[in-house]
C-alpha cells in the first residue's frame, strides 16, 4: 500500500521532498493542494512539474478517503460512515444549526474506556486513527467547505490517541493547513490527566470534560476512568490552568433519570467547580441497549439547569440531535462492520 500524503504536516513533507531530491518549497506547494484546494489526486497538482508528480505517484497517494454511507436525520443532522486504513469503520456526525455547521469527529475505532452509558464502549477498542483519518472526516464530507466548528466528541477518547489528535489539530489550525482558529475546535475527554495537560500546553483549542456526577462512587460505576483519574483531581489540575476569556473549559453532564439530578448533586457540583470560569452542558441521556440507565423528562432537565444557574454555574441544555439515525451523543458504533463483510 502506498503512503498517504494527506495527514502529513509541513515539516514532514519538507523532509519527504528533500529525501526525493526535490526543492524544499515543493512541500509548501503540496500542503496548499492537500489542505486548501479541492482536488483529490497528485496528478491534479498542476504547479508541480510532470516529473515531480510522477516521482510522487510512484511512492505516494493523495490519501483522501470517501464515506461509504451517509444518513440524514429529520432534523438535518447527518451521519457519515468512513472506512479506515485498517479495514474498520468509523462514524462522523455533522450537525447543522442556524449559523454554523459543527462536525463531530471520531478519534479511535471503538473505545477502551468502558463508560456504562456509551454505545461506542460496547464495541470495545479496535484501533487508533491517524491524524489524516481524523482530518479526512472534515475534508471528505459534503459540507467540507462550510464547516464552522469541530468537536472531538465522536468515537473514542482523544487523549488515548494524543499524538495523532494533536497532529490533526496542528493541520487544522496551521497557516499552511486549514488555518482554522483553535477557538472553533473543542476536544472532549473523560479526564485522562497526563494527556489533558499535554493538550493544554501544546494546543489552544477548547477543552470539554465529561463529568456526569461529582460523587466518586457514582462516577466509578458510570466511568471506570474515575479510579485512575478522580474528577476531583481532574478539576484541580484544570483550576491551575489559566482559562481566560478566549479559551473555554466546559463540562458535559448527561442527565440520567433519578441518578444524578438531585439537590445534593447541585451542591456538590457548586463546591467542585467553585472559582472556575466554566460552563456545564446538560445532555439528555439517549438510551443504549443493555444499560439500566433511563432518559429523564424535559422538566427534570430544565429544573436541574435552573438549580445550577441559581448556584452561579452557567448551565445550558444541549439539544438532542440526530437521535433517529443513532448520531446523537453516545450512540456511535460500528461494531459489526468490517470492510468486505458488510
Ligand atoms: S463516552 Fe467516550 S470515553 Fe467513554 S466509552 Fe464512550 S467513547 Fe469512550
């Protein structure tokens, strides 16, 4: 299999062209074709000589991967199915709103984190994605030219694939890449502290942390990661960081009926997040086959939101999108799929 150019950084391409005996500036020409223009083959890189293109084609391919299936929800949300290099599948959601189009990308095939409420967790871990495969989820969708925001909230835990996730953010934000503002990118984690600290240091993108309950015993049952990285420690680390007006930290909070929406939860959340400029996003639980957890009514979510706001924690409710096509939060899964066996 030929190596893919799409997903390489400018320094990587510089090394590559020098190795082929080509001038260093060829790398910058290639990044323009890869990340700024609408082509999909090396032969279309018309400002490179025929000889250079032939040399590249011998060893490399452009490297875009087209989706094999697109589903559209009644609310306009789309779910794209992409094959991966390792013959697996991943899903990507595109959520249109009035003035924006947000793409929710996957960072792994499946996930090893085992969160009780998550459909991807039932799939288990099937492999890492490369930076190219992550960025391809933005480049190879029908809305590629209109994407306003990117969230790393699809399949997988981004900080369990830290290097490739950071590289994908570099490609999205560098001047030679997509030149997007890092303020349009949010990476969501369940709280892998070492990865989170590296991300905070090396990138300027927003951070979202899956919180779901402030109580240790409850969180352990919902999210095994709590044993290694308790939420108290995750928040303590975040408090040490400077979140000014530009860079945001938010907490994702799935509301489960009768489990994590009591006045005690409100009080404990207020204590945990005291002194931190942040926001809580409440998310309605979307029932996953095989879990005892239940979805709450709208009035319960609204009431919980009001209580948190009264305590001074800025809280919003995230609208459920794409539930009918299993594109909503926690519902992505490609467990049964392998290329060639569909
Ligand atoms: S919620 Fe995220 S981290 Fe937890 S199992 Fe699902 S994909 Fe993995």
